[in-house]
């Protein structure tokens, strides 16, 4: 059964994303609310107010690419946080799946259970294939606006990609 799930997930993730219009640099950052891995409501505006924020979307907690991406950010978390960056990971997974993913990988940042897809929709992140799975995209929010985006975000190199983006921010 596990092999079938991995193969099926790989197939679904290889299908082209459904067309959407991701937020462009300079656009106002979405003022959305969501549920985190603890089942608590969070307001994105409150998080943005605390400083530069990375909002990254990933298809499915626990899959190889998503784990590599999350662990890349985890491994560079202290360095990124020292630069004032906060991190929010978002997927369509349930609260329980997000909590398990966070605990299993010792992730020190917020994970959002975007089960209804409202956060992905607000950022214009397309779904992949026939299942409601968000494509892998990243956004940096600074001063209430999108300051950077990656519409084909890295997995293992995610932290390096974000660090370069931070270097380029004004």
C-alpha cells in the first residue's frame, strides 16, 4: 500500500499545475487567517507585522521532496532567523498530518493546514493535477508586500534560494 501511495503521489505531482496567477512582486500580501499544526487560528497580518516572512507552499507533508525542502529550511533556520526571517509552511494536509510532519522532522516553524485551499487561493498558488495539492512555490513578504517569489521553489536547495533572495532585498 505504501509503495502504491508513493508511486501515485509521484504521478500526481508530475502532472502540470492547474493554471493560476501567483502574486507578483509588489502585490499586497494576503491578509488571510488559517489553522496551524496545533489547531490554533493564526492571522497572517499579525505574523507579517513581526518582520520579513517566508510563506512557502508544498504539495504533501512527508513526501520526499517536501521533506527535503522543509529540512533544508530547518537546517538553516538559525541563520535565516538571525536575518529576521519568519517561516510559514503551507499545504493542504490536515492539522494532524502537519503536526506529525513537524514533530517527525523537528521543524521549528509554523505549518498551516490549508485544508480548504483558501491560503493557496489568496496567494494565487495553482493546484497540481486532479487532486487538491498545491504546487511548490515560495513568497517573501516584507512591509506588507510580496518582496520576492519563486514559482518553482527548490527542495534540497530551498534555504540557499531564500538566503540569496534575502541578499537581494532592499
